C-alpha cells in the first residue's frame, strides 16, 4: 500500500461522523491488505506506532517536527512555529506549508506504508549522542517525499496524535465485520494479545488461532480497573464478596519466566531498572513462571506513605541504590493472570486467588470474604485507619478483564469526588508565576477515545508542584497563542470537584464546579481517564442524591 492511499482513507474517515460508517470503511479495506500491511495499517489508524504492549517510544517531540518541517519548506523555524500557533492543528498546518514550499523536490520517492513503518522503527531504535540528529534526518526524509495530504498524517503519527475517530471499539467492529468473526472472539483475543494489529492479522490469516491465544510473558496486558460503588448495593447484588485493601500505591504487573523477571507500570512501561528491590522480592517469593497483578507502596515507620513518594522511586533513572535506602517499598499481590504457561484470565476470581496463594510464598495481599455489610464496613474502616485509601470489592466468580472498568471490581473510598482527566493545554501564569503554567485545561474521552474538554484547574497546585509541572510540560508544547498553549495529551491529573454541572462552554457538555488539583497521575495512561458515559452516570447519580 502506498502511504498516499493510507492518507486518503484517513481523510475520508476524518470527514465521516458516523461510527458505523467508519467501521464499514475499515472493514472494506482490511481484506485487501497484505499480512505485513494489515497490523501496521491498524496501528497507524489509531495513531499508534507500536503494539500497545510495547514500551518502545519514537522519542520525537514537537520541537524536532518544527525543525524538520522548516528544513523541508526552506523557512526559518520561527515561521513554522508561528503558523502552528495561529492555526493549532499541527497536521493541517504541515499540509498547508508543504503545499506552499519553495524548494522543489526533483528526486522525491513515493512513500510506502511499510517503508514509513520501517523508518519509524529506525527512529525509535536510535540511541546515543547523535540519536536526535538521526531522528531529525528521518523526519526530514519523510516530509521531503510527502505530498501535502501525506504530510498531515505523517506529522500526526510522529506525535502519535491521529485523533480521527478510530478508537479500539471501531477497529474491533471492523475486524469482526471484515472477516466474519464474532465480536466476543475478537474482544477476548485483544485482551490476551494487547495488540489490535496482531488480532486483525490473525483474523485474516488464521482465524482459528484467535480462540487459542495466550497471555505471554514480557508482553504486558492492560490491567483490570474498578469503578466507584457502595458496599450495600454490592452485597445485595452479589452476596458473598472479596474485600481487599485499596492501597495508595503504584499498580504493577510482574512477569517471571525461565529465570528472567520484569515489572511493568499500569502504563505498561518497564520499571525493572527502577525497582530492582521489588523485582528481587517477587522473584524470591515464587518458584513458578507467573504473571501477577499488584500494587507497590512506600513504607515509613510501618505506615504507608503517599503515592507521590513512590513516583520519586519509579522516575529514578540514576543512583537507584541510594533511593532504595531512602524509600522502602513493599509489594502486595492481589491477582494472577498466568501460571506456568497457563492463561488464567477466564478463571473465576476465587479460583485465581487459590492459585495465587499456592504459587506465592509471600506478599499476597490480605483479604476478607464475606456477605455481611457490617463486617465489610468494619474491614473498610480498619483499612482507612491503617493508612490505605479504602477497600476494593471483587465479585468471586468474575473473570479478569484487561482494560475493563466494569461492575465486577468496585472501589470504596471516603466521600470525596475525584476524577482522572488528561491535560490538553494551559495558560501562562501571572506575577511571580509568570514563567510557569498557571492553569491547566482538562479533557475526558468519548467512546472512540477522542478527547472532549471539560474544565480548567488552577487551585491546589503549590509552587513546588508548579515547577515540576513546568519541567514536565515544556517539551510537550504543540502550539502557543498569546497566553494559551496546547500540549501533547499524555499526562493525567486526578482532580477533585464539588459538583458536576451541565455546560455549553466545554465540548464534553459538562463542567466541574470548584475543581481542585489532587495529584499528578503519571502512572496512568490516557485510555484510563474518565469517559463521557461515566460522566453522564455520575451526573445522574448526583442529581438523584439531591
């Protein structure tokens, strides 16, 4: 497939508002793609360059894109930055500037989808002092040979920000329709493989394998998530439940196979080098090959420390030994996804717990199994007294559903409403904060993963955190106009609020009343932020309570 054809399909989809029509466009195209092209096509459509399980990064930010584009069109960098700041949409600005470029390419080459993918792989593998220069040259090559329309989508892919309305659900529907495979088979295969590109490829080449896929060591899968609920309603609905501490820690997924160990964050980034002590503890706690789910907490004087304490360890790249002495970490394991090569996610939670206890000789999280509201309430208050956030309630016959936030796992916390949102922009501060970002623009996501702005937040951020946030966001600026900047949306805030209100000022249709920054959640991925569906549910429950 030539890349220009990919770009034309993207353009058609971008102009299509119907989710069903988008799925139809993809379903019609999938069968004609080669075995090598199909997984790349699927990933690119979602703005992904690598499988979801991969921790590989392109290492290419907005500033390199500006430099590459300036070189290709024969203009100064300031000219490019000004054009992007005035328009805001990086992809369309790149398209426009390529249409007007002064330098004519006499020996331009047609871009092929697989060649573009290979170029991205080379960029990701660049390392050492000259890595940025090598990435810049690759970007220059791609943009030099691109048509204006190709340039629009190349730029978005380089920033991994396609945003044309192709979410996971659309792709799953399209694969199901294209190859006549039941939706539940596609869903289950995706849960185990964590790569829709590979799922699509199997659906085309060997559909029978979709029911045989297994979770594989060192290819992390998304973690099962919880939503808020109440003890009484859960007991009334399900009877006997498992209650566990809800730790104020950092979620992890630990893999051990053939004597090798690795640990991954909830964003599926490998943390093995940052947490060698935790890896060592878990390694010694089992003689089996396992994939386990848990949470690591920081301990001081026998009490859990706040979440941000753990993040300091996880972010640490150097002097890890010194950090180990300063911050003591303790893992708690509460689920198992695979043991000795057997995938367990379809087993009921009660059975998974039995297997977990049989293969681990330490660090298994404590648990209460009960159908008594009073007993669970007492367990909840004891958990709070011990410095935890609350408790989790888990349905005993529930499977493990990677990436799913359903009613099978419920979190019980003190009545303070908080919400996870992604930061899409900011405004520069004033006075002593003039060289910092003063307020931040936040967004939730719709069913396709498209971002919808919902609020701004400025309160609750002290000077120290403002400095941290400035360092974090300064390299993520995509556009700037006056006091307003736009960011690559990949940083999550936990935000408290007094009330959810209907609003025409934000695309989500809602606004937060008295929003307050609670903490930075750089352990969370964008796919975990609040959905529009969940907001609607929150709004409905809130009004019922009133």
